[in-house]
């Protein structure tokens, strides 16, 4: 299944992108495949796609909320982590799909470079011009609306409603124009259904409103919304705008879901990111690493008193009276360790190395993420001369990233942990 990003209403909401880096990486991948044969991945294309789209998310987010000077407990931190994982997964899936189509072109024209190049040029226009511009615009829009959602929650007691607003110009879609001016209560299923963006290229917004303003206007029901959308022609013949919206996976509140692209919007259906390994990113096996270049460790004698003192020295009580230790990771975002998980994960031999948790999450050798049912698992891997330390974390909507497991692995076991989407 391919991500359905083509849209007849995909108006430009941002300046046209500089695609030179993406085009260069795309051409490199094509040349490599034609000369050397089938490939599974192309790390430079993934990295540049991720950087471009994540910058779009931050650009949109900063239009509504600052991302500097944040505290560990601010929900913005969790949103930025969730967005980072989401964009990395989307970019990796897009790269796998792109490389797969280049492999197909090579199979179709194994010895005819002119025919291969013609197909590559057409594919480049699709991936790097048509699609990426739409994806960037969408990343900006969802990032902006994610920040807007947090603003709405911050002020919900004073402004419990929102008013749906279009861009107010001739490019507004007919169905969205019918929603303009309607009021929705924050937290209602009606608002979750219409929360912008309502499609790729959608420029709609919501404005906080008091209960008095909402009562003096029209507070919409779900039937009001669906009737308007069903009465408007959609993208396909015989299809309503409601059908188009649902087919493309809209009608959800991405601000509440803390996500940019949903799973049905990836370039690959039910894609397993664990199929990617360190080798796909051009990294060498553990056995080929120069031991002289690797840091050494000196584990302290493991005693319950020493471990408990280490944790309490770094932890503090949160407002819900949970003893939590918080540390910035390599991306400058917080990772939490609560007392229960700390006690559980340091019971084995890895407990001898708790002093190195900070070093592992803040200065890791590599960082991999993997999709889970409700969120993401991240592996912070630090390779030492005699072993490797793996700190595994989890994050999901509404739950900050927290350390779930601490694993000590031998050099021969290390490569088995180097799977997923490389983020560092």
C-alpha cells in the first residue's frame, strides 16, 4: 500500500522546498543499484528526508508554542519525542519503498541505462517534488495543530469551546467552507472528528472560544458535520467528501494522538522496522570495531546500599508522589526512570553498571527505535571494550519516555540489538 499523498486540493502553505540534497541522494541510490544490483535501503536518502520533514514539524510547532526553555515536565517534551519517532519511521518506510521501486526498474532494464534513467527521472519527480512538498506542508500543519491542541488544553477552563475557521479565500474546499464558524466543545467526539488538518493541503484552524460565544453561535453535532461532508462531492466520482476523508485516514485528532503520519499513511502496509539492521546504514559489525577507539568501564561493587544511594541522589518526587529520576538524552529530550522500573531492571548483572546509564543515553554509540502497539521502544546502545550496555525505553501518547530495561550484552551479542530505525 502506498501513502496517498496526491491531492487535488494540495495548495502550497509553505515556501517551495530546496530539494537539492534529496535529489542528490536519490540519484546516488539509483546509480548504486544500476551498477551493483539490488539494495534494501539507502541511508543518505532516509537521513535527509527525516531532517527535512522533522524541521517542518518544528517550524509548525513553533508558530504556536516555543520549543526552547522547556522543562522536563512540560508536555511539549513528550510531543517532540513522539513526533521525532513518527517522522523517522515515516522517512525510513518511504526510503524502503523508493529503493524497492528502483530495484524493480533495474530488473526491468538490466542492461539498458537509458530506459532505466527515464524511469528514475519519473520516479524522482513523484518522490522528491510532488510527494515531499505535500509531506512537508502536512508536517508543518500537524506540528502547528499539535501545539494548538496543548494551548487549548491549557486554557480549557476559560475557553471550553473552539470555533472552526478556514483560510477564508477562494482555495478553501467546499466541504471545509461548510464547517466554517461552527463551534465544538474541547474533548468532544465532534471536535476529534473535524480537528484540522482535514486532508493533505488543508489550511484550516480552530480558535479558542468561551461558552458564551459558543452558545450564541452554532454548536455542531456529529450529524451536522457528517451531513455537510456527505452532501459535498469527494475526490473520486460518486464519492462524498466524507468518504474521501475516511478513506485517507482523516477524521481524527492528531493533536490528541501525538502523531503526524498514521500507519495507513506510510508508503508500506504493516511494515516491520525490525527488518532494518546496522548494515543497512553502512555501519560495521561489532567484531570489526577498533577496540582502541572504544571506551573502557570500571564497574563498582554492586551492593543494595550503593545502588539505592545512586538512584535517590539523582531522583526527585513528582507531583503525583512518584520518585523519578530524569536525564536528558542525546537529543536534549528527557528520559525518566521511576523507582519501580529501576528496582526491576537492575536486579541482574546489568545493575553493576547503573553509573553508566547517564553516559549511555546522553552519549550513545547508536540509537535505534522500533514501533510498538501504542508508541515506540528506543534502544540506546553504548559499545565498550568488554561488553555493550543497552538502555531500552518506551514512550506512548500521554506517557513520557521512561527507561524500561537495562541489558548487559557481550560483543558477540551486540549486533543482535542493532535493529530498527537508526536515529543516532
